[in-house]
C-alpha cells in the first residue's frame, strides 16, 4: 500500500494532462530521432532549446502543475517502447473503433529496459523551472492493449496478460525514480481501461468479460504504486482522440466502481466533451479520491468561457466536495506528436481554465 502525503495540494488547482501541440519542426525532430536520421545529441540540444517555450506558455496561462508538453515523445504510450528493448517499430495498425490509421510498435521479444522512461524529462524540467511538475507514464494495461499483438507477439509472450505482468516491475521502478527525483505529480495514463465503456470497441476486440479486463488493469496499477510515494499520484482516463475525433464513446458507468479499488490519489477524467455523457456518474465517485475534472474539450475549437467552467464545477459539487476537486483539460492536447492541434488555442483554453480556477478559489477559499 502506498503512503502519500498531499498536504501542499490545493482545491481547484489546475493541471495539464501532459501533451501540448508540437510545432511542425518539433514533430520533424521526433521523426528524425525515431529513424536515426540525425545525431541524437544534436536533437536533444534542439529539444532542450524548444521545451522552455512549452513551459513559458503554461506559466503565462497560470497552470499550477505543468509538463514539458511531452515534446520529446512520439506518443504517450510509445515512450515505453523507446525506453525498453523488445519492440519492433510500426508493426501494428490502430485498433480503436475510429481507426486513425496510426502505426504502433508490437512486442516481439522479451523486454528489458535500456533507459529511463520519463526521469530525464523531469530532471530537465526541474533544471529550468520552480513550478510544480506533472509527469506522465503509460499504464501496464494500456501498454499491453496497445503493444501486444496476437499476430506478432505470441512468441515473446503467449498471452497479453503475461506481457502486462512483465511491464509492471519496469513501471514500478520508474515511479520510484520519479518520486526520488522530486516529481510533484505522477500521472499514469490508462485510456485503454476507459475504452472498455464503448460497446463497439468491446465487440471489435472480442472482449466479453469486462470485469476480467478491469481486474487486470486495477491489479497492475496497484502493483506499480505499491511503494512509498510522496508525489501526488493520478490515473488518467479518456476516450482517446486524434484530429479532433474521439476513439470511443460512452459514460464511465461501467468502470466507475473500480476507481475506489485503485490506490492512487486522483483521477483525471474527461467531462467537457459530450462523449462522456455528463457528470451524473460522479455520484458514484469514491469519497476519498480527488477528481481531475475535465473542463476543456480539446476536440472543439471554441475557447471555453471561465463562467461556463465555473457552472460545470458547481454542478459537480453536488457529488464531490470542493476539497477534492482539481481542474484539467479532458486529455493531453496531442497525445501523439502528429496530432494536428493548435498551440495558441491550447494557451487560450488553459487561460480560461485558470481564470475559472481563480474564481472558484476566491469563492470557496
Ligand atoms: Zn487522454
């Protein structure tokens, strides 16, 4: 069981979910790095010079917990395959209901870690800012769903579940190292648990026993946080998105009861978009957990108004006390680097979120 101290956390604090839109030239650096087309040290230098812009944007917007925009990553989940040996690049096609035709690595041999997943990102951020920092890593279940393929992976790991179990010690150690390196917030991305709410996704992936899938996700999440952690720990659930289209649809009802079983402090969830079918499901939200309330719809170009965000939060207070409410966008603005999103739009949306947070902090002290 983990032992968290979250005393410096404040109600209505604002978080990013992780990724921010990357300029095209940063996307190209990531591609060049992936295919070994340029000196890695040179690319690192260029990204070291680029990332302060992502940091300054979040500081200008006033966000409490900031990230590096995940500007070093091709995607929130592929970062695992970049840091761990055993994968073959670009082998699997996307298998979410709204196929975005993106290619993913597949595990093809036994895995072994070759470098930290996110610790170096954190250390760089800490060297350039005193702001609170949130760092994301993918969950074991999402890695298993995304990168174990029945077609390519059976020789390495006959079953997806076995592969997931082998990811656990690597992620547990990463959390330990992130905590030791002073991460204020560690977010574990598990969108593939929330994809289970979508009937079409379950049918296409021949998932008949949703409870068995939830159990694999919950058990593996609990295994990686089963240690002393002073960082605030969160799990992020969304419906996946690319080019302003969602990858799945549906209320969180099928998974909401499981949240009380997951030993983290906070859940960052998607509620601004209609795909989640409203906030009434939050009457089942566990009383001892913090909600990261999604108040920014990244799939809609309209900039949210602070007043409408405040009304949304007021409605949620019917179910959750102010002490347990934080604000965030529904998802990272660009979980994969190629996601065509607008950096200035992200800034304006984050600014509205912070304005709403300041109104709420004033009102509820
Ligand atoms: Zn997300």
